[in-house]
């Protein structure tokens, strides 16, 4: 559900009692945390209970499981998740009562009012880059507020109301939300068309990033990855319009250049060269070449905010990651399990390359749950091609939006460039962990990939492989699996 921005954003503290419809989501839960920290009255509802709802209750929110018009008694402002439908009973009641309706973006704008905003956008890497920037700024002695799309590994939270004047926000383009922000520093990690159900065309998607660059306040700076053709095009056009632009990447043309990259199983080391001068190295404790670019983006944004190079680099080296970004989930014997949110083909390729590096001499066994039927419809070929980087693949059906007739995981299977016996399409949720476990053998790395609920399969796989004799490992290698 798309709610247009109000003619004027009211500062958060003047919104009264705020009720969140879909409060358990990554975006709304973070805003609710910040409002609670400011002493505001917060309530919310979601379709099912979760650890996120438990945490919000502990912070003082009134949280309901299920949606009901009575939940709006005493409410002044209603914030609605994009995933909520027009006929939601609380939305219908809010309109009937004439309550102020805010989208996630408008609510974020309200809590960011009066702050120096650093907004991180891009098709991929937003969560990691924005969380890296927040950690780096904290190391510099700042106490920035932040709202990101994933929980920090060390704190388990996705938002913080800081005492400083900087607000780091993950600027989501999926529903054009990022076009409501006015950042001092704007980051574009890449421009790789996605969410084509929300945009008229790939060209329309690209134009939205041009409009985002134009939202930068006077005197601000655009930070863009010169290695990505889409981000580079936006940067060049922005510079031609008089916007201050700083580029980063491995290209010799980058203002902040990533050099001498060394990839390790669980970390990456690289040097930073700023305007032709080597300033030092960074050791980030997350695996994968793409994370070196995320760190460079955070570093460049930190420079744009006026912080010193040495402290920013030290801060990045202390970063420990966010949940569901190649997150280690545990091991059983010689089998390790990781989980990752990657759901777009480009993200999946980057994650699978990192998994391949971390696996060493072992194989990579993937359980993939597509996120959104619409994405599966538009990108099933590319999703399959990305999964070809694994050794064994279990494909599940998509989730996360309304079903589309004929759009299932079976669309992806024919495009996976692996032998048929290395692929299984599993329709049953309860059977998926079994199908993964029967395919793994000692030394393998298991990766659960895609939609949020696929993360639940990893612990079940560990339990299954932990209770068997190693002689049973790999029993699925001879299965006659279906490819559609």
C-alpha cells in the first residue's frame, strides 16, 4: 500500500500517540524503537508474534497480534507498512476517523527532522554500508542515530536514537521512499533494476536515482560507486548539474580507490587510496569482495561528513556484521551453516562467491527460498543462473507477497546450470531441511539464502546432520530429482 507524503512533515514529537500497522517489519520496528527512546507513546500490530514484537513490548510499546479497529482508540497518527493492503481493518478505520496517515518514509522523515542525514541507497549493499557507516562514526566519537534494514550482530538492534546531530538511514528505493529524504550525504552503491512491479520500466528505475541525487541539500555530497555502470551514470549526470560528487571503487578513476584486496574465509583486507595517496588499510570481519566496496562507501561518506580518515578506518575494522548478511549460524561436525538475505541475482552471485571462498575445499550446498512472486516472475532465469555457482541446490517456492498463478520455484530450476541430480525443487516446507541434510557431507558449507523464513531451515539441518553417522552423508547424490 502506497501512502503519498503529506504536504508538510510534522516533527516526530508532535505526532502524539503513534500506531504502526505492520510494526514487526524491519523498517517500522526501527522507527518505533526511536520514538520509544524519545518517550513517545507507541503501539502497533502485526499478523504474528515474533522476537521483534517481544523486544518492542519490553521497550514500552503496546503491541497486538492481529489487526482490529479497536487498536486505534486514543491514536493520533497511523504509520502503515508498504506490505499492508488498502482493506486492512485498521487502515480503513484510520481513514474513517480522519487520523493522520504516514508511510514508513514520512515517519522516518519525521524522526530525522533537524538532523544531518546520511542516506545510503542502491539496489544492493544498503544495510551493510549504512551499518558500517554507523559503526565507523561511533568509533570517531560521534553518537549517530540510525535506522537500517537489519539487526547488528553485536547489539541485535536495527535502530538507535543517538545524542549526536547525524542520522544514518538506509534509503530504500523499493517504493520510492528515498525520494522523501533530504540528505547531506547521499550514497549510491549500485543501480541494478529491481522492484519492477513498482516501477514502469528499467529506465524509470534509473530516473528515480537521478531524482534522489537532486534531493541532496546545498553543500552536500553524492558518494557513488564508479565500478557500477548505473551508479557511475548517475554520478556523471549529477556532477554536470553542479552536485559535488565523490566516487569510490577499484577503478583507477575512483576518488577513493580500493586496492590490494585480500580475501580470507571470514574477512577481507584492502588498502584505501584517496586522491592518489595511500592512506592505510582496512580489515573488515565479513567475507566477500563486495564488502570491501561497502566499506569504501562508508569510509567515503564519513569523509563527506567531516570525520578523519584514520579513525574511520579503525572503526570499519571493528565492524562485526549484521544479521542475515553471510551470518554464521553454527556447525555440526565438519559441516558449517550460514544464512544470507540475498534475493536479487546480483546479490546472490556476490554471496555465493563469498561462500565459495569460505568453503575452501568443501562444497557449497544452497537452500534457496525466493523473496516475492513478482521478482521470481521477472528474474527467474537470472536467479537460476546465479545458483549455478553452488554445488548442490534445493529450491523452494517464493513467499513475501501475493501468489501469482504459475509462478513457483519450478520456474527457476531449468535455468540452473548444474546436472539434474544436483538440483531438487521441494514444495514442502517441512521436507526442505531433510532434502538439504541428505545432500551434505563432511567439509561442506550450507547456505540458506533468500526470504527471511529460510533462515529457520539452517538450525534444522544442523540438528539432522548432527544426529547421523557420517557414512550417511551425501546420500542424496544419487536421487532422481525433478527440475520443474
